[in-house]
């Protein structure tokens, strides 16, 4: 028996290393075969295997393995709850959280983050207030969640109430303000952060550069660029992409291209930043050239890449090129994406092909106000007034509230199509 125990202790590190290697390389079935051979897997190994499943969206396998555990600690419970949230199952995460025999601050924070991720701000807020012990990570989660859900005033107020702030707190505040169109305020917070003696991280600098780009604050952005060069983090993926965007927004597209050329690895984020920069600078032909170079290098476009490339086609009224991009978007599974769909609708209507725009519109299930406005305004521009009114009625039935752009599009539709009385009725309703 003693011999067997010694043997088990000897082989466990080998099992652990091999299991970790399989999971790291997404070889889940091999990992499970190895896991099942381990004589008495401990809680740590169970937790690693469960995390491997959830990271690869195999929630059912993770839950079955979790049910097999004879002993669970708070780490395994937390890992399973986070896995449910990562796989999009808020209901199961809530059930497990309620069943937990003992919770720690990480358990509570994980659920707060989960509710915020799903836009359940009030539930997250209630949970946060119920927490008996709140560490800085819990406060940061709530501040970040407020901003992510557009609750700017509440985010600012909670930040002001924080008993202790770390660099993540300040970065969340800077990035959150910038995200919600308050870039100048974000830069003011950055200056306060520096005066308080908190050292920025690369993530902070990325947020600051984004705010400088949006506020067109060239001098501060240029200083930040110099600082990240000294710190040696200018080649970080998000820093270099933020620098490209910053220089492009400040109408210095040559400098943006220089930054791009200096980066060691050129991924989709950097390619898209450069491409979008050319579009912002009305260099649409150059933007399409960048898109061509990117695809030749084997870099797959993402949602933002397609949107910017279609905007370039729109700027050139290059319908044939736009159709080519549309075909590629369908092939890569972006046909029903709301952002790509909106760019397609704008491109087709600007090029006078309203029927194709309508076909794209009808193919998208989840329609937001931007999408409705694009099809209404696009129809109106080309004398399809009746279609504009039909889409407006469908929009109201779908429970989407109209805004100023909607009504402007409707008035234009009535004017261009000779429906003066309908136009007067719409104007009277404003």
C-alpha cells in the first residue's frame, strides 16, 4: 500500500503537466481520457478539466463532471459559475450561486460581473449592495459595468465613493468616459490620476490614446506616445492600434501608417485600425488597398474591418467592389451581423441599389434603431417613400422607438414622393 501511495505521488505531477498541455492546445477529448486514468484526481485537477470544457464552450460536459465531484471547494464552485457565464448561461450560473454552501468575495463579484454582462444592471446593483465584504475588484466590476451599460452618472458617482482605488479603477473610469462620448472628461481624469501618484499601465495608455483620438488632443497624445516608447510597450497590440487610430484621427495618416509598418506583428486589430484611418481621412482607395493587402496576407477580416471597408466602397460609390465584399462577409458568417448589415444597407442605398439594401435588411433578425433608420432614410433618398412608411410602421410594431433621424427620413420620404398630407401629419405629431 505504501508502495502504491509513493507511486501515485510520483506520477501525479506528470499527469498534471500532460493534462495542462492537452487543455492548452484544445485537445479536450485526449485530456478527458488522461483525466479518467488518474487514480484519485484531486479538486485542483477537476477544476482544471472543468475550466478547459467551459473555455471551449462545452458547458454540458463541464456540468456533468462538476456533478461527479464528491468534494468541492469554493474555487471549484467559482470556476463552474464563471464557466456558465462565459458560455452564456446566466440562469445556471444563478442557480449554482444560490446553491453554494459558502461564498467568498470572488463568488459575489463573479455574479455581479455576470449580471452586468447580460445588461441586468439593477440585479447586479442589488447584489453589490448585499455584499458584506467588498474588495477593490468588486468596486471596479460595478464601476466598469455601469459604463459598459451607458450608466455614466452612476459610474462616476460610485467611483467617487470608492474607499480605495487602484490603477484598474482609474483605467475603468477613463475608458468608460471615453466609451460614452466624454473623451475630454476622460483626459481630465487621467491628469488627476497622475497627480495622485498612480502609475498607468499599458491598458491605461491605450484608453488615454483612444480618448486623445476622439477628442483630437494631439499634444497630449504625442506626449503619451513618447512615454510608451520609453516604457517599451509601444509594440503592445492595443497600444499600437490605439496609436494608429490616434494619428489617423488627428489627420496624420502618414504617421499612422509609419506606426503600422513599425509593428512586429500585424493582426486584424492593427490592419483594421489603419484601414479605418484611411476612411476617416477620405482616402477610400487607399483603404481598399489596405484591405486587399490584409487578405493577401491571410488575415481574416472581423466585423469592424467589413464595416470600414464597406464605408470606403460607399465613399467611392464602388458598387461592384461592395458586392465583392458582401460575398466575402457572407462566406465568413457576417451576413446577419447588425453592424456589417448597417454598412451594407448604407453602401447599397448610396449606390442606388435599394432592392439589395432591403434584402440585406430583411435577412437580419435583431434590428436596432440605427438599422431601421438606415433603411428608412435610404429608401427616402431614392423616392421609395411608400417603402419608408412601411418600414416605419414595422419598426413601431417591433417596439423600437423612433428618434429625430427617423422623423427626418420620413419627412424626406413624403417630400420626395409627393405625399404632402402624410408629411404634414408626421410633422404635426413631432
